[in-house]
């Protein structure tokens, strides 16, 4: 009985006390917010605070601070190259400029950028989903970087036209510049292939030959291609299939409504993915696997190939050493389009908030950062971390133990092989892009017929 | 209740079976937390070869736990204080005060509506409203949390308060209680089981809540525990070991908390002054 | 009570709740409904397109798949949670040795982070690497595509939800059981009532408020199931295990079709309200 009384009194006191505390701190924070906004978020350091070896420092007086919105929560671990470039920049311009991350995991980042655009708090520079960048640009949230390029010739020259064109509108607005270069295709495990008695694929390996390889691998109880489906965006190597059936040649016509996705070439292309599925080229439980699961099984030697991109190069070096090989994928006899396709394409863009032009010192800081980001120094940092920068600097050394990167580099350097101007999925709006992934995976898993799968992409395009 | 020994042992056995059913995945998760990332993905069923604390070390060095706990705790306390006071008052009105029945059921229905709403629909609008109201920092989360609790609390509080016999109020008033005394000295002490239930549910909701936190919080120093897991999943890489370890760091206080408060439910009315 | 029910008291005590609720719940719902009549990517200005989204919805195959899945999950969980949790609560309310400890453990699934729930259940249900099929095979029973196939996924999701919510629901039932005066139970025992009679004629009628609370929570809860689906199947393969919520989420955020996503969300909200209304009416008419 006594305890009960004590409990009740305590509860009462607690509720009332915290109510006051609640009101008090709220009023306090209101005033803090207005002054905080004026200070360009000087108090918002995106370092993972508390981690002792973090090299980000608090901004000093007179430093112009700009924010960099990035699509991972922990850039130090998950986008190490960018983290290093930013730190090198901060060191170089110590006392003058400082770049701080505003970091959130991809889907939260995408949401945040939309919300911040609506209330005018966009970070000065941010990574932007390629399907959304056009919308941001049309709504007037982004700075046209044409002026930046024309007044900074070195940076302009370091970026090939293909890297710039991907983020230009028809009337010449440069609404973004590539964050990095993506190189995508199949990595394979040389040892696994050898043990199964299968020869390594070459540039000329045809689809029929590839099907035969899959059969031999299955006989040896090896999954031919590690492939998941729950992260729907993981279909990179298969984008090359599209390209080898004339996707890049025809996409403009399709988007203008003169042609359909559901055409003869694309049906033939989707049929190939469906044949792979029927030939058991993918794991039995593909429908419940994620890209990460697929990668783990490839690294453990349970699968011979994996569909991914050069961003995994550092990881493969560590796990598989010199057993790693890289291949663009099979060629197709029944296609009338060029088969000498490579896939080195601009990744999603970095965009600059339009508000930057209102403040000269902020604009200077942003331009200085972009110049550094596309400099040779930054490119060297990038290669060190096994990431391809968007820039075209030639004579940067790749270390002997960067096996995966070397393999990829060899594939890119093949004379006469050309990349499309953009990654095939990235020229589509978000809805159609998602449907493209869904349709491709659906065909591979045998859930859709090629025609139905393509029709769904057409429907999606019509709706959006 | 007097029961035969045989029956009791059957019941105990049944209870243990249910407990194992519920707890097995949890126990498994603790086991997984001592395994390396690749081991988790490739050999999820095997026992860890040795007790490997590296996932925890990794979680502790990546995340600033004192701050995460502090923020979560603060948001939790403020939200709980406001919502308990506010919803207890309104539920008291709906359950025990006399006024136009139509209006009463209309208000009740209105407040219950929110149960059907999935929080992510509210994300964009609530963000905009918070910006309009100039609420910033971690306190941005307080009103959304209070608001999303209203329907649930109304449902439970009114359901419970209605069942308390009406004579209590009358007796208290005859004894000279005013409204404030009646609520604080009579009704609240009698409502311990339902208050405990509501505290448990809402504290755990706030403790685990991710969608609002991810949209409303910008500054890492404001982050809450539930955002910890997102530090281990990038677009091209995932660290299940880190995710699991950080989740366990999040869960342990919750289990302790639940243990304490569910005892309050259990004690409940048994020693109470009133019997129906 | 009448004496204290002054208008001033009533209004004063209702206002804080009503204000917070209206600003942070009802107003956002209104905004969502508004967007459901627009075409909007979340960036820039929305275009008003009238009822076009609603027309599209009726022709949308995936919408009907997710509708069907949601109803399956609702039916399974309604049966499981209402009945099984009720008896489990009565069981745990007996003063058995270790009951409190067990209660805490049974509650534990409810507080495991959703992403972990996903990982764990994938290892149980996965057709290839899951334990369940391994166990079935070892005792000579056929294995099934528990998740990742076209048929069983919604049932599996319903089961996971049951597992996750069991502790919650038991807690509510126990809070209700505690309100039944012990002397009533004792009297019935002395009168020689059997266990079943006691449950049927004493406990069940006295638990009616808790039972309808639980019913409403289960119905509305099922219409909010999200993380379990996202983490186990992500709606796949090819939307076959999508629920109304996951479908409207992926439409809104992955596909950036904010207008159509809000249209799906509005319909989900309305359907859930209708089912709650039907249930309340059914209960009320039975009581009359």
C-alpha cells in the first residue's frame, strides 16, 4: 500500500516536472534554430561524432563551410574514397574552406533532398539519384554548372564529353557532374572455373558458349551466376545485354513515343535472360537473395560469376586476390547491333544547390571544391581506393595488388570498344527505371514472359 | 485457484513451449552477434567458433553510444510525459464525464481514426508542418510521437476507465475531492495496469521508431538509437554483424524496462481498495 | 460525476489532445488525400489530375494482388491472435513458477529491430538455406516455397506477424484479466465450475472490452505491416508478396510517384476504416 502511494506520487511529480522541462527546452530550441540557420549550419558536423580517429575538425573563424549531402550514413566506411578526398580538400584549404558531410542512408537521403529542396535547406553540394536530378533541375533547385565549366578549363578538360552530356538538358543546362565513373559487368573466379574444368570467358564468348559454361558449372555443383533479386537495382551486368540489342540506339525513339520497349529486338534480348533462368544459371533461391548475399556466396567460391561493378574491386582483392577476372558478358549472334560494347558510364550526378549563387563566398568554396574533386590529386586518391573517377587522367599508377581494378582497367582499355553515353537504366524516370529492374528480374526468375515484361515497362512509361 | 499438480505441470510445459517459440529467434540473434559478417551470411546455422566481440567493438567505435542513448532517452521522456498527461485527461473526459452522447462518440471516433494510418504517409506533411512551426533539432520528434500515440492511448485508456465503477467518483466527491484530486488521488492509482501497459507500448515504440527519426533529424548529434543500424548498410556493402550488434545494444535496455513495468501490470489491481 | 462535468472542464481537458492530433495526424492525412488527386514526384509543384489515380488503381494488377495478400494476412492473424493469444494469456495468468520471466521473454520478439526479424526469418523460411525445409526433408516431408514463391508468402508473413505481436496482445489481455476480481473466480471454483465453463461464462464476458481493443489493434495493425515484408521478401518476387502498405511505400519512394502512392495509401486507410466499422457494428448488434 505504501509503495503504491510512493509510485503514484513519483509518477505525478515526474509527469509534471517533465512537462515543464519539455516546454522550457522547446522554447530554447526555437531561438537556437533561427540563429543556427544563419550560421550556415556551422554546428552541424556530419562526422560520426565520438569516433576518436575522425579527422574532421570543427570549423574555424572565417572559414566558409559548405555541406555535402551523401547517400550513405557512414561515409568514412561506406564511401571511403569520397571521405578521403573531402579530408584532403579540407586540409589543403584549412582556414579558408571546410566541407562537411550531411550523411544518410540512400532512401532517407533521397527523401531528405526532396524535403530540403521544398524548404530551402538543401546542402550546397549533394549526390542525387539520376532519375530525380532532372526533376530537381526542372523545378529550379539546381545551379547550372556551364559557367563553372567554362571558367575552369582544366576541370572542363578533365571530364570527357560523355561524362558531361549525361547531365545536360536539351537546352544546354549542365545540372550535375558525375560523382564517379561506373564500370559494370561480370566478375568471375578463375579458380572456381578451373576446378570445374571451364575455360575463362573471352571478349568474343557468345551466348551459346556461355550457356554451355553454365551447364558445366551446374554439373560441377557450382552456381553459375551469383544473383539476388531483393535489391532490385542489382542488374548491372545485364544492362549490357540491352545495349547489345540496340537499346542506346533506340531509347530516344522509345521515350518520344515513336517506338515501344515491346519490340522485336528487346524481346530477343529478354528471351536470353529467360533462357539463362531456364538453364539454371542463377541460384535456386534467387527470389529471396539480396545482392549482398549473392556477393558473399561469390566470395566464398560457391558461384563462378557475379553481376556487379568496379565498386566491389577493393573487396574482391581482399577476398579473392589474383583469382579475380572481369568480363563484359556474352555476345549475341542474332543481334544486328554492335557487339563491341563496353560499360564505363557516368554514375549518378553531384548537384549544386541553386541557392549557392546568392553568396559569393559560398560559391567560391563550392567551385574550389569541385575543382579539387575533379583534380588529378583526387583521381589518385580514387584509384588508390579502387574506384574509377569521372575524370580522364591517364598516367595514374595502379598498384600490383589491385587485381580486380587491373582486370577492369584492361577491359576498358580495349581499342575500339565503346560505352553508351549513359547507363541504360539511368535515362529513365524513377517509375520506369524501377519497372525495368522488375521486368528483367521477373524474366530471369521465370515469372514473366518477355513480351509481358516489356509491356509493363511501356505501361509504366505511359503512366508517368 | 486450486489446481492439481498434474494439470499444473501440463500448463508449465505449455508455457515453456510458447516461450521457446517466441524466444528462439532472439537467442539465435545473440548467437549471430558473435560471428563474423561472412559467417553470418554463409553459415547462419553453425555455432560461433569462439566468442568474437569484434562486432560490438565495431559498433562501439562507429557510433557514439552515450549520445544515442541520451537522445533517445530524452525524446522518450518528454514525449511520454506530454502524451500521458494529455491523453489521460482527454480519455477521462470521454470515459467518465457526462455530456452529449453524440458529441462524445464523435470525438472518440475522431481520435481513434489515427490507428489506421501508416506512419510513412505522414512523413512529408509532418516534416513540412514542423518546418512551418519552427521546431528544430531532436524536439521535432516529440509532437509526431505524441500525436501517433493518441489513438492507441485513447482506445486503451477509455476502455479501462469506463470499467471502473461510477460509485468511486461519487464517493470521492462526497468526501470533498475536486476534479484534480479525484484524478490524481483516486483514478490514477487505480489505473496502474493500463498506465503500465501504455508506458510499455509507447516507450518501446519511440525507442524503436525509425521512419520519423530518419526524416526529421539532420544533425548526427541528434540521432537516436534506431538510426544506428543504418550506419552498417550502404548501397554496395552491408555489415550484418554491425547491424545485429547495434540492435542488441538497442534491445537490452528495452528488455530490462519491460521486465520492470510488466510487473506493474501484474501487481495491478490485486491489492486495490476496490472490488467490483 | 455530473457535478464535475462542467463545460469548461470538458473542453479544457480535451483541447490539448485535439489540437496536437489535428495538426500532426488529421492535417497530414488531409494533405495526403489532396496529393492523391495529383501527379507529383515529390519535387517542384504537383499537377492536379482529378480522379485519374483512382481510375488507374482499379486497373492496376499489382494493387489487387496486394489487396488480396493483405486480406489473407488479416484473416490468418485475426484468427491466430484473437484466439491463441487469449488462451496463452489465461495460461500465463496462472501463478505458475517462472511465469513472469516467461512473459518477458515472450514479449521479446516485439522489440527486435525489424531488419533483424527479416534476417532471422529468412534463415528459417528460405526455400534453399532455411531450417524449416531442412527439417521437413529430414523427416521425409515435402519442402515448400515458404517465401519467394507465388502462393505461400502472405501466409508466412502472417505467421511472422503473429510471432511478433503475440507478446503485445498477451500483455493487453493480461491487463484485462487482472481487472477481474479474484473473488468472482473463487466463487465460481467453489460452485464447481469447470475450467471451460469459467472461461466461457465468466472470463470471456468480462474481457469483452479487451477483446474488442485487441480486435481493433489487430485489424489496424495488419494494415500497417511493413518492415516484415520489406525485410523478408521486399514485396517480391515481382510484387507477388506485396501488401497494400509496401506497395504504396515503394510507389511513393522507390518509383517517386508520390501522387499515385498517396492514392494507394488513402485507399488502404479507407479499407481499414471500413473493416473496423464492420467489426464494431457486428459486435454492437450482438450485444443489443
